[in-house]
């Protein structure tokens, strides 16, 4: 699948996969899929429920945490961090383009590594994340700065 980014050996992020790509992830050894798309978003190839059924049919675990760029809050990140610990790895996490999934993965990693919010944004930029959403940058920085281990 194109446009994916490996954050660590435990998680890779990218855009929403189609049915064939979900089976490819299973064949490549992924154990879980996390979907951050809200159920009412435009351009979804299938519903979160249908995606979950496909993921489970492919032999992986599925987790759906709907995240809207306009309604991103600490609780959603906390929920992802709890699920991240529990899900079999490696994980493929997605949203529409991979930006929200990348932000969630970076926040989880940054808190675990006790990085600052500014260090997190610099690391994301070094890894190639292109973020044109100032509100997302502000949220990532604030979350990491206020959630140390």
C-alpha cells in the first residue's frame, strides 16, 4: 500500500485500506487494524462495521476510535493509548489520509519516551509528516506536554 509510514516496529500509519489491502496487511504479518475515521466521513470505501468484519475475517483484531479534527480531545488519545497496549502488534492505524493516525501514534510514542510537545513536533517533521493544520499541531503539543508518564 502506498503512502504508509512506519513509526516503529509496533505501528505503521497511512490512509484507509480497501478490502484487498486489509488482506495484504494480514499476509505481511500485521496483527491489528485501528480505524480513526468517523462513521459519517465522505469517501469511505466501507463502513467501520464492514471494515471490522473484513479485518476479523482476515485474522486480525480491529479497533475503531472515531476522531474528528474539529472535536479532538484528550479522552480519544487516552483511549488509543490504552488500546495500543492491549492490541496484538504490529498495528496498522489509519484515518482518511494518515495525519490523524500519525498524530495519535506520535503522541503515544512521545509520552512513553517522555518527550516535550515541541520535541514531538520536530520529530514528526523529521519523519516527513506534513501538517498544515495549526489546530492539530497545537493539540499534539499540549497533549504531550500535559501527559507525562
